[in-house]
């Protein structure tokens, strides 16, 4: 067996393209099955957790607010006491980025199963987090385990780790192109990991195919009408919405960073911190239950035409956006298992609906489809907060199954990034390849 592993690794390292493509397809297949299990596991646990509150004799809705704290307590016990895997706490995508730059793409084998379980617990109990962080770290953990089995060199390990990340994202969001683009774009603020693009495309497409075969082909955000191409006035409005997103993304990054810093310095046992974060989220949920979980259901409700035309409706959406920012900072910053990508889309969508309401109040009827700004806000906010302009735009298009808004999405994303260059929601991002320790050997000139 050891000889087989040795020769197989040598074949991958020397012959290059075709063997790497085949291994990327295998990683995509395995990650796609894991994503299917994550989907059904989360669906089952969410129903089970909410069962006491359903039906005519169910418990009062406000009592569900205690669940995020209980979920945080369970997550803390699993991560710090049972599994002893502190790297699974917090957001998964940033941990994946750190592993690529500073750890040679090595991820312990226990990370994937621990992240799988704790993320389901966090999301099913109402924690404010996203799906992408867990699935991207799970996918990269699967790829790293496969690389360790075949004794891969560091140069290949990072490449396949990104393939696993792309597979997880492409499957769970039903967005194969965006999954591949995100995996190679999210590492840097102003660069791409171009060497990993081919393997990321293959693994993402395979994982997507496996996922939709078992889960279905319906888009993640359903009910999107057939928008026409944007005209000049709407393009100008998209640019203004991109600028509007800039102060909120700054608040998002600062709140999350401050929460993570303060929780890390707090002198209490680490396993209790997610419970405290969940308790703070519980207080927010009493006033704004919309912030629980990923929030895509609420975005779907707004998309059906619930765009406010009054000042009170606009102020309500503003309060929900701010509440989601704070709740996500408490959930993920305290060590809860989840991602910050999904909340970014939620916040951007709510800001887009708020902007549409303002447009209708100021210039009634000027915008043909005010709800289009929900999608524009989603793409713009994530692109600016994560510094992934191309991936953010394509992700929203694939999640909704609509590409007609592409010009408006691109304008809004670029305008947001133009005002938000100094910060990012992913602290482990580096400027470009020259700043990455993973590429230090590439910068040494052979004599």
C-alpha cells in the first residue's frame, strides 16, 4: 500500500494535468455527497428542534429565543471538550484561507466531521451564521485528508484544498462557476490563485452534479421574476446602492472583528463562549426573529413583492440589517460554528429592499422592478465585504437563476469595492501572491 501511495503521488506530481483533473473529480464527488448529507442533516435537525413550537398547541414563539444559547453551549462542548478541535470554531472560510497561506494546506482529519456536526447544531438552533463557511472548510478538510493519504507535496496540497472548497460551495449554493471563482479569488484582495482554477472547476461541477441529482435543481433563492435588462436610470441607482453598502460593510467587519477580539481576551473557559454569544443572539431574536439562521427564507418573502413604500417600512429593514450584523458578530465571533458569507447576502438583500423603498418614496414608479435591488444589494455587499467582485456577482446570478441583471450587479460591486478597499471580512486574506507565504519559494530565483 505504501508503494502504491508513493508511486501515485509521484505520478500526480510529474505527469500533471490529467491525473490532477481525475483526482479533482474524485474530491468533488466525495464533497458533493457530504454536501447532500449536510443539507438533509440540517433539514432534519431544524424540523426536530422546531417541533415543540409547531401546531396549535405549540409553545409560544418567543420562547424559541432561548435556543441559540443552548446551541452555542452544545457547540462549545463538542469543539473544546469532546473533539478538542479549536480550529473549527468561528467562520470556516477564514480558517481555510489561513491554512492555505500559513499551514501548507494541511487540515486535520477530524476538522471535517466536527465542523459538520457543530454547524448543523448552530444553524438548526437559530444561530445567525451562513452555510458556506462550514461547507468550504468541510470540503477543504476532505481534500486535505485525501492529499495526506497519497503523501502529496505542499504545492499540490494547497491546489486540491481549494478544489475541495470549490466543490463545497458549488454544491451547497447550486452555483458551480461561482464556487470555483470564490475558491481562487477569496485568498487575496487583489489577485487570483490561477493555478488552482482548472481543478476547482472540475471538482465544483462534479459536486454540483451529485448535489442536484439528490436534492433537486430549484434555485436557492426561488421566486425571482424575469427582470429586463437595466436601463440608464437603473444603472445609476445600482451605483448609488453600491455606495450605500459601504458604511454597512465597514460596520459589519468592525463588529465581527471587535466581537472576536473581545471574546478571545475574555477570561472564561473557551467552551462557554459560544453559549454566551448565543445568549446575546437570543436577546436580539426577541425583537427581530428574522436574523435567525441563514435568512434566505426572509429574502424570498421580500422578493415576492413585500417592498416597503413607507418610512416605517424602510426603518424596519434598516433595523433588521443592523440586527443581523450584530447577531452574526455574536454568533461567529464567540466561536459558534458558521460562516459570514450567507449573512453578507442577507444584509445586502435587506439593504437593497430598503433602497428600493426609498426610491419608491422619492420617485414613485421610476424603477420598473424595485425588487431587483434586493439581488443587486446581495452581490454588492458580499463583493465589497469579501473583496470578491467576480465571484460575488456570479454567485447571486447562479443562486437566483437570472443573468439579466449582470450589468447592474457589476456596477454596484465595483462601486462598493472602490470605497471599501482597506478592510475585509476575512482577516487571513493577503494582498496578492507576493504577500503569501505559500508562494515564497516561487519568488526565489534559481541560480
